[in-house]
C-alpha cells in the first residue's frame, strides 16, 4: 500500500455547535455516527459501512465528521479504522450524541 | 393588507432529529433561534431580526424553522409574530435547545 496522509482531526472543544449540526444534518453521516455508536471503538473500518455513496463521497463525509469533532480515525495496516469521540463530545455537548442516535 | 395564507406548522413530535439538525445548521436560522430564545413569546415580528438576507430568503428560513418544529408563528394585524416552541422541543429533544443557544 502507498503512503497516504494522516487524517486531520479537530477536537470537539474547538468546534462550534453549528458545525456539529451541519455534520449530523446529512443522512449518510448521521447513519455512520449511529453505526459507530453501536460498535466497539476502532472496530469499524471505513469500508464497513452500508452507505449508498461512492468512495470519493464517503471520504468527504468522513472528513466532515472529523472536522466536526465527531469521529477519530487511524490507519491500521491497509484499513482506516474509526471511533466515535463519545466522551469528548459528551463533555462539550452534553446529551447531543444521545439525541442523534435515538432521535 | 392583502390576505395571506396561514403559516403551516409541524409539531416537534413529528420531526426527525435530522431535520432539526438541518434547520440549525444554517447561521441565519440559528441566529433567529438564539434571538427568540432571549425574547418573550410572541413579541418578535419577522421583520425584527437582524439578518443579512432579503425578504424572500428570510421567508424561506422561517418556513424551514416551522417545518422543523422549532418555531410557531401567527399573524397579529400587519405583523407575523413568533415564538420558540421551547416546551414542546424540550419534551421531544431534551437539552437540544440549550446546546443550540449556548454552543
């Protein structure tokens, strides 16, 4: 596998709530967040989500989720794996993740 | 003043959280919600908000806020006045309004 850039992250503390709303306003991104909420941390590779979009669009959606402080990613061999930033989000926006997952 | 159609409303109970996120993802709409949160009910006319958009765009933004269950409107003489659906929203999406206003 070739080199690829490390994913850039933004901590929830540095994210305005409007950006989180925008990230969660999209059905694909909301679906990813909901799937991650039901999965152990670092277990879901980017390719493992059942989404109706192509690779380039999916890559964009993950970038939006990172920049809104919702997810963290790291490379694990050939895979890029994900975790929901549950604790950090809960500290910054109490209750928001539950609303997104249940609502 | 001519006749105009009564505004159509959607109750928060009938709104998926994704639609609320979409409504609050826009800076003009988030600004209106924040101003309403600081105003007594039915006191703010549509023309009283300090927003950088024209009349048609503003009318669209109010329609989005109504259909997301965020606001209620009624005509009061020549004015259309607004209230935030605070109690209904709190019952359906606990804590969300506070996050939007503070965040």
